[in-house]
C-alpha cells in the first residue's frame, strides 16, 4: 500500500486545526487535515463568538469581513460582569456573536480555497516518530507520513495521549447539562439562580427552539444525556419539564481545567483544546486555539521548509503556554465567583463594583478580548512582543492599513523613515519591506499612547519582534525569519 506524504498533518479540523492549516498553506507548506467528522456539521452548542484579537487576526489575513457579515457585534465582553470595550483602540472594539458552527464553516471554506487536503471521516489512531518524520495511522485509507504532526483534536486529544504528554490540572468540580429542544409549554427565557447554580434558557432565532443550560450537575457522569434526564432536571429547577420534546442535541460540559505540560514532543505538537481546557466563562477557548494556530503556523512553516532551526518551535511553547495559563486562571476565578452561596455573592458584588472603575475595566476587558498579550522578547519599546496596532499609514503607493501588509502571512519590516540604512540581505526572499509615513497616534490597549519607533519588524502573527533604528535588526531577523539565504 502506498503512503501519502505531506509536510505537516493536522489531526482535527475544528477551529484550531482549520486556522493552522490555512496559516501553513499561506506559507507554502503541503498540509493535510485528518478529521473524524464526515462534515463540518454542528457538534452541540459551543462557542458563541469571536473576540477582538481573533477578529484582528482574521483582518490580518484579509478575511474578517466574511465573519462580520455573518454575525452581530456587541460592545461588551464578560468577566463576572459585562465590560464595555467600545472605547478600546482597535478597529474591532466588540465581541462578534457568531455560533461556532458558522465560524468553522467560514474557516473550512477558506481552507478549501487554499487547496488544503482534508481527509474526512477518518480518525488518527496511531503515530510513530523517527528522526525525519511521523508515520500517522488512521482508521481508513492509505497510511500517512508527514514531517510533523499537530494534534488539534480537542480536549480528549488522541495525539496528546499517543505522544505521552501529561495533562495536569484541576479536576471538574461541577457540571452542566445543555440542550436545544422544543417545548409544549411557554419557556421562561433568562437566568435563574438557585442553590445548585445559575441556569439559563433562551429562545433561538427560529422562534421555536429553546436553548437550555442546567447547572449543578454531577461532573463525574460521562454518559450521553437523554431527554428524560433533561426533563427531570428542568422539573427540579423550574417545577415543570415544559413538555420538552424533539431535542436537536443534548450535551454536557464541566469545569475541568488542564494544560499540557509540553506543547511539543519530538515531531508532534499540540494546539487548541488539545493543549488546554477550561470552563467556557468569558467565551475564550475557541479564540485561544486560533491564537495558538497563528503563533505556530509560520514558525512550523519555516522549520518544515528547512529555513529555520527546530529551536524556533521552542518559542511556541514559551509564548503560548503562559498565555493559555493566564486564561485558565481567569476562568477558575470566574467559576469561583459564580458559586451559589450567599458569601460568594457578597464577594461577587465587590468584584462587580471594582470592575465598574475605569482601570480594572480596561485591564480585564483587554484580557478577555485577547488584546493584552505581550510575549517576553526582552526589555525595550512598549511595542516589543505586543500586537502591532492596525495604523493608517501612507506609502509611495498611497494610503494603506498595517494589517493589509500581513495578508500573505509574511514578516514585514516597516520603516517610518527615521531609521538608518536597514540591511536585510539574506532575508529579502521572505520579508516584506515597506517605507511609510504615519501621522496616526500609536495607542495600545491598557497602556495608552506610545511614541512610534523609527522602524518595526512585525512577525506574521502581528506581534512586534524588533523596534529601533538599526541595532539588533540582524539578530531579530535571524531569530524570527530563519537562516539567511546564501548569496547567489
Ligand atoms: C458549552 C461550551 C461553550 C463554549 N463557549 C465558548 C465561547 O463562547 N467562546 C469560545 O471561544 N469558546 C467556547 N467554548 C470552547 C470552544 O468550543 C473550544 O475551545 C473549541 O472548540 C476548541 O477548538 P479546537 O479546534 O481546539 O478543538 P475542537 O473544537 O474540539 O475540535 C477538535 C476536532 O478534532 C476532531 N477529532 C478529535 N479526535 C480526532 C482524531 N483522533 N482524529 C481526527 N480528528 C479528530 C473532532 O471531530 C473535532 O472536529 C465552549 C465550549 C463549550 C463546551
């Protein structure tokens, strides 16, 4: 039997796997997805929207309008209380309400445009690394071989287990039952708080289907939920089962919080829920996975093409593990604040009061929106390690936005004219060079206005890798753009 070979195989075509596949394809890597589901169809109710930084990432690739056209914007995010982000310095100062299924379908369509191979209805069940690559065993079809395997296969990741990567953390302390159903009786949309937690009911857009979330369930129960179980739970909380019938789906989730102790082992990497799980408070999980994908994609592309040493991949763990750990901690804190006892409610009132103040609102809002991430690239200008703002600039060719320069996922050296001669020989084949004038204020979330440096090196993920007038540029290029090409 012949083996199909690719540079990179991604196990799992959820939001993380799709985003990563697109990033690798843009960088010219032969990438394939192996996905268990036969279609991109819905898997129960999951993410309800995209946060500001995720929208910026999609803007950096020129596809954000597709998402904006499909959803509704809302100027608030949530950390225990609603936090207004309408005054944040970003073009996307809102949450985009968009069901996960639609996000996935839009990403899948983009991946198709980029001609990524997708093996559907197949599951990764085995992986064996050697010095040059990974043999990937799937449930059907020809065996696969790749230089690298990335597990984007969700919280119960098979790839993580095959690689023997630990997943330490907090066991679940409580669980939820979730469903979309029809009801013979009139539903009561809104929240209901009782001794077992905060329950929710909402009427969906079709005017007939009711979304239900029942809190306080035993997190140890793993069986598929049934309509009878939901009816009994509704009766416990609301005193009636509403004549519930015809479930579109039923599912359960819990507050288990875990993180992979390594994001890479040999030629196997992890991203998204495969690397971290946490309760869905603040709506951050899908977003976090997209951010992992955009951090990893260009690095893995450089290594897979032999242009950069494997050490570049160490920066993936160094940057993304702390970013996810912070999200895990904020979801634990939010979960504790929701505990249904009177004393916790008092604490919650104080936190709400604090978050109504401007500075906490800005800090916590930026954290949930993913706008405050700063990778530790050493001391220097406030932009260093942070996301580059989408400034309006003017080049010889006319006005343009900075994010437009990132559409093809290549690093960009942006010269604002105050720098000395910027030498980039050896990297010109993979680097965009732009000289521009910028009159706009350079304002960062939480930090405020900062002076624009003479020049910036922007990585393909939009984070600033170097600022200055000349010194240190060659080192930054060697670190982030791979080995210099030899002179012809
Ligand atoms: C109730 C609930 C509400 C949520 N709300 C939000 C929210 O509002 N905002 C937010 O950002 N996040 C939210 N999340 C979290 C979000 O759904 C996840 O973080 C997100 O789906 C993770 O994406 P992923 O691609 O990493 O993993 P998944 O979405 O789990 O995708 C994994 C993919 O891998 C496939 N797969 C699994 N095993 C294999 C295998 N062995 N071989 C091949 N394919 C395989 C699966 O079929 C799946 O398509 C919520 C989650 C839940 C449960």
